[in-house]
C-alpha cells in the first residue's frame, strides 16, 4: 500500500471531508504541506474550517472530483459504488480508507495514545488533549469533534505524543497501533458490522493486543468486558472506576444542583488531589478519571491535569448551549445511541426549570433496528420527546422501519413522544409549545445540529439575536 510520506506536496482528495474525523485529517494534511481537496454529500459547519485552511471543497459526489488527485482517501461510510471511489478505481488512482491514513500519520511518535470505547471517546480525548497542551507537552492531536482549546479538531505539535480517538466501527482502530490504549466501555453498537456484543468485545481485545511489550492499557475496571480483556494482557495495566477495586477512583464525591461534581482523586488508596469538574454528569466523572489516569501514564502530574478539568468546558456538540429563545435554553448533543442519549438527558433534567424537550434524530436504520427496545425508554426523563426522521447516513432506507414505529413504541412505554419528520416540523412544534424556563436538547450524530442553526438563523432574521 502507498504511504502518505511518499506523497509530500501532492494532492490528496478526501471523500466525506465534512465528517468529524475526515475534516481533522484534512487540516492535518494541509499543515504538513499537502494539497487537499474533498467532497461531501451536504454542506456543514465542519466544511467551513477546512475551506478556511485552504482545502478545495465540493458539495456533492461527482466522478470528476477525483481527477488529478494523487491519492483518494474515503471514510468507512463511503461505499464502493460511490461515483468518486469508482472513478478512482477506474483511473488507477491509489486509494485508502481513513483509518489507514490516520495510522500512517501516527507512525514515528514514541507515544501514541488511542482512546476507544462505545461512548465518551471525544470528551475523554478532548480532556486529555487539553491537559497535555496546557502543560507544555506539545502533543499532536486528532479529535472527532471541535475543541476550542486547540483551535479545532486537530493540533500539529512538535512533542513525542500523538493523541487520537480510536473508533471500533468497521474495525478501524486495528489500523492505529497505540503505545497507550484507553478503553472507556464496551457495549452494543455498530451491529451493522458486528455479529453481537461478544464479537465487539473480541475486537477490542484485538486492539489491545496491538500494544507493544512496554505499552500500557488504561481501562474502565467497572465494565466487566473491559476488565476481562485487559486482564488477559501481559502489559502494563491500569484501571479506573468509581470504587477502590480500581487503581484510580474518586472519594467524597458530591454533585451540585447542576450536576457538576467535586471529588478527591485517589490512587491505590492514597489521596492525590482535589478535582472540581466544569462539565456536568457522573458519566463525565468517568471520562475525567480515564483522562487523569492516561495523563499520569504519559508523564503529567495529576495535580496539573486536575487544574485543566476545572476549566474544561467540553468539545462542541457535547451538551452545547446554542441559543436562548423566548426564555427557552436550546442545547445540542452528539449522543446517538440510547446510553449516550440517556446520559445527556440526565444532565438536562438537572438544569431544566420548566419543561424538558428531548429532540431525537435516530441515526442509521441498522442501529435503530438492533437497539430498538433501548431507544423506547432512553428519553423517559424528558417531559416530551420529538423524533425526527431517521438519518440514513451511509445506509439506504430498507422501507420497513421509520420513526413512527419508534414513537408508537415510546408511547406504549409511557413516553410522551411525537413524530416530527422534518426540521421545519420540529421547529414549528417547539415554537408553538415551549415556554420561558423550558429546555430543548437536540440529540444525534447526523445533521441534527442544523436544526439548532436553523432556529438561530430564524431568530437573527427576526432581529432577536
């Protein structure tokens, strides 16, 4: 396979350049001196960033977009019959999947940290990245989101450390060998490319086996699947969790009325430092413990890492306030599987003083089909749930599954659910019903954030913002 280092100064074309990972790779390539072009099926806020960096971006996939490219990179969501992939094959243009490129960019770093798990990857990677950056360790970073503290989704550093999210979808992380592997959780997801949870766990084990003999595994010791896979290793093993069966754990934990936690950080029975969280939710305490343990393994004093947590406000699209309209706070969150949505709503519930409106954009037909029952109750803490049409993303509509079926099942489980197919339908319903003191939380990893942008734009047009 061709290597990116052999193409310095050449043109690299990225299919799906508007994705959270691909846009970051585009910026990293530009910073390294490559000419970058790319395309995506629709416009989005991440495209603005790569355009500003100098990438030539086309909206829509057309065969001619790859003409003149020296390498074509595609995300796992781009099928072989995509016109640009097909044209690259016809013309004999070298091509590779996104994960291979990321793995090649990681090569040569003495310390390569990969953060994996079913959920929490972006936030934990962002926490760890901000910790190391603010303490002068000058890491190179690739995050599947936007972090203001590093100026985007990537950072080109000059130190010995590379930090990245390592996603299990399509076994992508097997192409990103780490020296430090952080495993947050192992749960059911991506059942379009895995047979069952046991196969998912097995593949996480394969990822851990990529660690070198002197490598380190940092894992959630409260998750039996994570603990089982890490305990098989003859590598350095570090566990974090909520009790003292782990190496790193909290003591004397308290949570204020907004869901922000304070605790004493413990390591093997010894008090290390005090931690004050600046993002809400007990799930973020777990993310913070993972980041603290990883930072320590990479050589950063826990006291310094904890100082970063006190000012860490999160990556964009992670319980992000986008507007206040008619006295109603409007947030968006990237959570897209039921566990993530449940976590986001638990935070919103504590903040909301009035009616809590959950807006769910289900993501991919395969995920909805395999996790159907879990979706029916994951928003039960909200007062009302609006469900948009399913975001097909990389899939085609099979014709036998829709959001109306989800809404019917939710109602049968006592959830006040309404099917609002389009963003226009959803906005109209919200504007008709919301009251001062309410909170709206839009959730999904598709383009649901555009609903927030649409509401903001309409307020601007009315001269209210």
